[in-house]
C-alpha cells in the first residue's frame, strides 16, 4: 500500500467559510502544512489546561498579538 497526496483542487475566486468534511484536505498556513485534529471535549479540556513544555502543551500554537 502506498500513500499519495490527494489531487490538487482548483481554488475558487469566491471566498467561502465552508470546510469540506474530507480528512485528506490539504491546508497550509505560511507555507507550512496544517493538520486539523478533532478532539473530544475531555481531550480538549486536558489540552487547554496543560502547561507549555508538557506532551500536550507542545501541541499549542502561539500567535503574535
């Protein structure tokens, strides 16, 4: 079994807020690969409460404000 990238989809000139329900959607942010992860509420709460430097805390994204 080989893993391949999904076909590249043509970008529309119209902006949309819709997100396709497709686990193979290729997303980028600042030329970096972005992965969407669905958390259960319990996992999300553990992630929010975890301090930086811990296993869950290293997954947090920080932005300049």
